[in-house]
C-alpha cells in the first residue's frame, strides 16, 4: 500500500486526538482536585495533561492532604488559646 502525505497527516491527527482527548479530561479533573485541595492550580493542570505523568499526578492529588482545611484548622487552633474557652480544661504542664 502506498501512503500519501495526506494519509500520513490524517493518521497522525487521529492518533493525536485519541491521545489528547483523554488527557484533557484528566487535566480538567486535575484542575478541579488542585483547586479543591489548595494546591498550585496551573502547575497541577499542566502535569495532569501530560500523558503517563498524569497518572502519577492523579495518584498524588487524590492522596494528598487538603491544604485549605489545614490552614483553617491551624487558624482555629491558634484562636483557641488555653484558658480562653471555658469548655476546654487547661492542660497541666509538669515541666
């Protein structure tokens, strides 16, 4: 079979679409996870679009902690100083 330049370009374009369409879907999921967990949105969206690398990126994003919630908890704990809330008994420091 004789391949023309047009046939090669159409085949290459079809392969590119088959590779990029799932990567764009995973990129959108990576964007949503990074935004929800307080991570760098641009960085994680780019990592999520790269084929094969995006699998490891998704594993990390799914398993990582939520930085926004950690910041909120830290602020809440910082506002609750010992002795300011009558419901919380102060700890006795024996040192």
